[in-house]
């Protein structure tokens, strides 16, 4: 019996990296009052982005998303705030590097948990290596070109990636808010944009079951 319990603990007990991922996700979403009230936290901490994908609009989020911050910084090109955001993100990159992806990113944690579902897995191949370039095209268009163009033309931010693609925004932000009965009236505001993003989120989630960290790889 003791050996059986020991084997179960060794098999199922999360490792150090998994615990750090979990604690990071909890820390990034530590504004519990937001889940109760169904509102987004807008305090001073939101002026600083967290190291990892965590949607600004999640009811519990205490910081901003780095990719969303970059898009807003591009829209604010020429303003001091834009350089401040880029400086913070570069500092994260220099100090933490890829540790952010493997240890601190809540979206990475979700993808890895989905990949643990027992199914046949897609292995790396020439096709997956070619498809891995797709993320750079999407980032160049939606996270750089659209925000920069819109910001220069209208002097207003338009985070294209967040608005049209980001699955973290759909799951943590939209669904996180809609899950609260306080926001039931917001269902009438949903349109084709939410439907498209919801389908994108489901598709990426499904692919993560078969392909490790689909969102990050492609």
C-alpha cells in the first residue's frame, strides 16, 4: 500500500516547473474581487505588463499583457509612454529570456495541459517547420502593421492581434467576464467578431491536444 501511494505521488505530483507555472497564473490573476464583481481591474499595476501571455481584460488580471502593450506602444509612436512600454518588455527579455515561455506564461500552461490529453500526437516534420513561419506573418500584420498604421492615421490605438485573433483574450477576457451573471446583459452585445474569435480559440485549443503548444509554434 505504501509503495502504491509513493508511486502515485511520484507519477501525479506536479514538478517544479509546473508549480511555478501555476503560481504565476494565480499571481497574474490575483485580483479576486474582479471575478466576484465581474469587472476589470484598472489600478496602477495595470500600467506594467506581466512576463507572459495573460489578457488585460481578464477580471482577475493585475497587470497588462506584453503583446497588447507592444501594440499600444506602436500606436503611441513618438510618445514617451510607448518607449517606456518597450523598455519594460526588453528588460524582461534580457533578464528572463525564454524562461518566460517555459515557466511563467499562463497561456503556455493551458496549452501544455491540453496536450496531456491522451491522443495521437503530431511530431515535428518539414511541414511543421514551414508552418512555424506563419506566426511571424501574423505578428507582423496584426501586432505591428495594423496598430502602427491605425495609430499614425487616427492617433488612436488599435491592438489588431488582440481584437481579431488572440485566444487568451477570448478565454480569459470575454468568457471570463461573460461567465459572471452580473454581465448577462453583455450577451446581447456579442456579434460576428466574437463568433470568429471564439472559433479561433476552439480551433487552437483542439490543435493543442495533438500538437505541443500550437499557438506558440504556429
